[in-house]
C-alpha cells in the first residue's frame, strides 16, 4: 500500500532535493562548457542537415515526463559509477577540444548529462530514463565523416540502376556521364541529411511502438539503411529524367524538391509498414523494484555528484595548461622548417611566392621552394607547421583545409604510395592527381605529428590527441611535393624523395636537413 500511495502522490521530498542537486550540477556543466553547447546550436542554425536538433531536447523532456510515475517509484541512490563516467566524458572533451575534433568535443559535453544523472540519482533511475538520456545524443550534429562513404554508395547504386535501365553511362570516380550531359555526385548529394533525420525518427518510432530490443534494433537498421537506398534512387531518377527529356528537366532545382517529397513519402510508408508489428502499451504502469531512499546521512549521498562536478570543472583547465605549454615550445617558429640543400642532379631551393601550394591556412610558419632536375622539370615543395591540435588557435586537419579547392565540392581521387629510401626506410604518401584548372599537377602529401608520420587524416587526429594530453610533441606539419602532371610525374617525385632521403621523410626538420 505504501508503494501505491507513493506512486499516486508523486516524488518524495528527498527525491525532489535530489532533482534540485542534479539540475544545479547540469547548470554548472552547461556554464563550464558553454562554448561547446553554443557550437552545437550554431550548427543547427547553419546546416540544414542538423536543423532537427531544435526538436531533440523538447522530445527528450517529453519522453522523461512520460516516465515520471515509474521514476517516482524508484529509490534514488547516488552512484559512484557516475564519477568515472564523468571522468571519461571530461577526458573525451579535452581530447576533442585539444585536437579540434568538434564532434568528440560535443558528444563528450552532451554525454556528461547522463553521467551526472547516474551520479545524482543512481543506476535504477538512469535505467528508467535510458531512452530520454540516450535521445539527448541526437543533439550533437554528427555524421560528416560518413559523407565520402555515402557519396560512393550513391554513385555506385545510381550507376548500376542506369545500366540496368539501358541508359548509356560512363563513370569516372564521382562523375557520371550520359549522352545528354554529365553529373557530379557532390558532397551535397551524399544524402547525409536524409540519413540523420531518418535515424532520429527511427529511434523515436522504435521506442514508442516496440517493446522488445530485437524489434527496436531491426527498426533502427531499417531506418539507417533505407535512406541510403532512397538517395541512390533520387540521383538515379534525376539522371533518368534528364536523359529522357534531353536535359530539359532533372538537373535543375526540381531534383531537390523531388528528393524532399520522395523522402517524406517513404518515411510515412515505413511508419505504416512498421505498424504491422506494433506492440500494444501495457494497460497500467508496472512498479519498479527499488531500494529505499534512506541513508546514514545526506552528505554521504551527495559526494558522488560533488566529486563528478569537480572533475568536470577541471576539463577546461587542462586544455588551458596544454595550450600554454605549446605556445612556449613553438616560440622560435622560423627554425621549425629547414629546406634541404640540393643534391647531385638537382638545383635549388628556389623560393618564390608564385609556386603551387595546397589550400591550407592558419599555420605558424610555412615555406615553399622549387627544385629542378637535369631535364629542367621542377618539383615544388611546400611545408606548413601548426601547433598540436588547436593549441595555437588554428588546426591542421579541418574541413576548410584541403589539398585542392575542388575537394570542398566533391571528392578528389587519391591513392597511397610507399616510397622506399636508400637506407631501407619507407615513406607512405597520399597521391592526388589534380587534373582540373590550367596547370594540372601530381601531388604527394603526408603529415608529421612530432616525429611520427601519417598519411591518413584520422590517424593524425589520433596522434594529436595522444600528443596533446601527454605533451609529447611540439608541433605538427603538412608536407607536399608536387610537379607538372605528365607521364613522368610519378618517376620525378620518386627520384626527388629518394635523393633527399630523411630530410624529406622527416618533414624538413633541422636535424635531418642542411641550410
């Protein structure tokens, strides 16, 4: 009878006090990490793929409100498990902030809220609120890393359908050509907005309509996969209509309108189809077994939350300390790059402002020069140095920094090359052929974080995070060697790298080069 009375009367005074402490802790975290939360909202405003974020918080609050009776029946027992959870989120935020990986920074800041719930209310309460708390993660504008995969999937699927339809088609990487004209699968055509919106709708639909986790998992897989297929169909129909109408319809703005209508109709169809396996809601709330709210003292109950808050507040202090140290170590920036002396068969370095450079900005210092071989053909060297991660206010790996400006619109095809030096060591470079523009070039580029090389931007970010936390490296750099694109371009770059050996492999640091 005591449980039933409690369920009808709502939360006890001790539970209300626990809620007040929790809300105070959340307010402290939001204030401490205010810039991160502001960046989340700014992304909702600036990018239509994430505009659904404005609805996530109200929906999460509504989902939590639906659980109020069940939650009132749970004994709030603050849990020490919330402490390592907050510590993990704080460490993730430090790494994300220090390396400029905004999605990690934002996920970590948002995930602190569920971690604080565990510290303040305990695991039983967190289990009751698992869906509202998990749904909060959709606040984070994530998914940009999926764009290359989605672009490839869209191009592959639409090309296959065109062939099956008997349309003459020729594909060159992201370019799809038919007799009537050419189409490019740009970044905007990846369908990321459809995938993310579908995931949010799918999570909500699965939770409200199915009780078993297996059904919910199948539903989420469907809502994740179907938009990829839909986007391929959208591109296919756009090209097909253009082919049938001799480009009078299809490539204009109508393909965007068609895509939105097509997506909305298919989402409604999925909702209707899912109703066949709909689970009826329980006729009455089921009380949850719980402990009591009694304890030996109120102070003993709040210590997990207090310690969690202290840990959370320390995150920005760690970032500030690491950034200050990085500024001190890179004070003599001009000594960070040393161009090599020319060896037999090569002339240079010839420094000029007119030489080719990638679209990388914000470095501490950069240098570029040309070396000329026996045949009079030039190899341009470009090196730019950054502080580790965002320690100097800018970052090396970002969406704005690309090898070619065309890469911002679509994908540039690249391959990995392994170059063996005379001493037996190997340099792994990423090769990009820039065929557009008035001066086509073959570019080899790679990165250095401290004394470690990497050809992958993802590897660089991992090395940045390790170096930022341990302060194990002073700087990082991008190295490019490029030449005129012709039949001998690859051989020319290989000979230059081998001739200058460890100086090039090290990223042109003073210890391996001469002035």
